[in-house]
């Protein structure tokens, strides 16, 4: 469950989106008239079509604005597994759409090197390179995550830690989330200067 401040923030986003869309529609109707009022030229249907198109465009732009506002920010992610715990700085990435095909849980991609303190060098390397035969011997809850890249389709290995918490700069406490972690063979500051990429729609 999220914190009370998180509930207020999300409620404000929903209310603000509705108010913005309602204001845009009011402005449109005041400029172009009520499409429901038929006129002698018989353009009521055309006006209704313009109104529907305008509403769809306004809704699309509203969603994009919210997504951009959430993207580009960072969160602190605390990952616990067994007796070990690490803290990561993660970029809130709207382009990270990875999901576990079974549970639908989001997948955070992390530099392989950043996970060594949590998993050890050998385990991190096995997961980062998706070595299926060796993964069978690991005492981890491992999932295979299909994805698409610029060069085609691929597979990544992700594991489910014991506990994952995210915390924004404005939060006093972390929020526990169900999230898988996929080690990636990349530099430790690969994700825009951060060691991890967290799906922005899961924040």
C-alpha cells in the first residue's frame, strides 16, 4: 500500500487531468458552438465529429504531459534479498515497458555491476547474460522476460527479490512494490547517469 502523500498526489493528478480536459472542452464549445444544436446547414454531425476528435487529442496530450512530468525524475530503490540489502538511484523511465508476462509486475533494469553487492559477481553475470543452463542451479526466483530491441527480439533474465521499496525525494518513507530486477551488461552509470531504470508508470 502507498503512503497517504502518494494517495493525495495521485488523486490530484486525476482531478487535475479531469479539470484540464473539462476546461479545454468548455473553451472549444464556446469558440465553435454546441455541436448538438442542429443548424440549417446540416453541419451538426460534422461539428460532433470535430468535438470528438478534439476530445481525443486533448486526452492524449494530457496523458503525454503527465508521462513527461513523471519521466526524467529519479527514485531511490532499496532492494533486499536474504541478509543483503543495497540502495540504488534509478531513473524513472517512460520508455521502460518491461513486464513479467506471468504476473504483469514491472521490471527494473539494473547495471550488472551495481548488483554485485547483492548477488555476488558470478550470479550477476549469469543473469546479465541469460545463461539458461546455469540459472537452473540458482536459488533465486528467476523469470525470463521477452523484449524487443532495435535489432529484433530478445530475452532477459530477471529475479524476484525478497523486498523492493521505492522512495521519491519528497517522500519520508519508502513504498513497497512488487518488482522484478533484470541485470544488464552495461556500465554502472548507463541509464542517464543512474545505475538503474525504473518504469515511470509504476512509480
